[in-house]
């Protein structure tokens, strides 16, 4: 008889079944934050900034890891370089070095004076907590972090993609540290590990936003979740709200639902864009391109803009992590983007 390795989903089920529901740690990755940096987060939530997974999980992960050890140098460690550049939207200064602002480890920077090490950058991009299916003190930390990010960085509930880019003024180093630490406390949906008998299903990203009280006005429609943006504009989906909140947060004047010029063939039904910027540029948030009728309408709008010499900016879900680049021409000169 030939024995084979169990499928991955079978192994994961066996791991969950072998651990009591209360024994599954909400900590998925080890982190280390200095006492000075911890003071940026309220005391009840600081415990999760200096935590590590259950010893059994950590040993199993270490034994089964095929990855090389972490390297401090961004030249030798492309993963570190890419993570740092993605978070701050600029090339790494390969010649400069300094202590990591969060843990004190030797590190490099993509923005002057903002040094973050190869350990802290992945934690900001992936989080240190995970959904275990049983709420506790760790859940309160997540709610705090989401609300804080919505307040000081995004002027509304962030999308998952927006967490990949830091969008606060880089001159305010303490604020940058704070939003980095808040990212530590926010779990990514793919990191959930539930017991064999969880008290609830793993939450989706939208459900986490709702649990944090950031979607109290949301109404489900065929187009998505209709909600009101931070500036009072009605948005037909969370995708639209993320873009609207970004424009509002960065002081980019934007008028919602402007009408396209009439055209005897291309616009006989009163087509409207999602926003018009102060210089007359039209902006479209393209969220349903997989639908044939929607894609056809977008094609008409593109042709209509060309016909009338209108500048048209289109934003897709893949652009949410790079909105500072998409709207670079309209951001205030002293902005961090």
C-alpha cells in the first residue's frame, strides 16, 4: 500500500480539530515594538504589538519553512525593498541606514527620515492578528485600528487595497508611525484560522468595516453597498466611496454625478460621470467591467469624452492602492503623495 501526503485542506482541518477553540491564538505573526512606539496606541491594545504565535504553531512554521533567512539589506533582499517601496511609493535609499522607528532594528527608508525594517514592513502589509471565529480583546484592538485609520488617514472606511500604501503627510513622522502600527492590528481576511467549531464564520473585509461601525448607513443594492462618503456625497458602492473619501481627504475638489455633453448618437440617455474635478476633468470608477452592458456604457463614455475633447480619468479596483499616483496632477503641492 502506498501512503500519500494529505491534501492541504485536510491538514488544516486536522490542525484546527486538534486545538481547543479557546487555544487558537489570534496572533499569526511575531512582532516587536519599542515602548516609545507603543505609546502611540491606547494601553489596552499594546499587548498585540509585542506578541508571538502559540509556540507549537511557531515551531511547526519554522520547521516547514523553505524561505531563506531575512536579510537586513534591501539590495540583497528584494522582498524587503518591494514592501518598503510599495508602502511609501518611492525608491529605497540604498545608501542610507537608521534604526527602525518601530522596533529599533537596522533599516532603510523610501522617504527621508522614515526608517522601517524588513520585519516591520511585512507586518504592516499583512497584520499580526487573524480571525479565530471567537471574539475577544483582540477584536477590540482591530475595531480601534480600523476606526483610527478611517479618522486620520482615509476620512472614511478604507478598502483592503488602500492599506498597501501609507497616505498621510510624511513630514509628520509620529503620524506615519501610528498608521503603520494600526496596520499591524488589522487582520487580512486570508489569514483567518478557525477552530473546528467556531462561534461564528470568518468575517469578510466589508463585515469587519461594519463590525467597526464604519458602514452604519450602508444599503445593499444590485450595484453594491450604497453609502454616504465623508463629505456627504452619496456613493453607489464601497469602491466609489473609497475614491470619494480619498479626494476629500486630500483636498481635491470634486463634483459628483456631472452630466456628459449631449450627443445625437453617443449620449441620448443623459449619461453622467462619477465626478468632475475643478479643471473639468471627468472621473469614472469602473467597478463592474465584467458586465457586458456596463462595459458598453463605459465605451460610449470614453468615445464621448474623445469626441468633446474631455480629459477622462478611469479608476479600477486595482488602482485603489495607488490613488496618489492616479491623482498626482490634482494633489496639493505640499501633499505626501
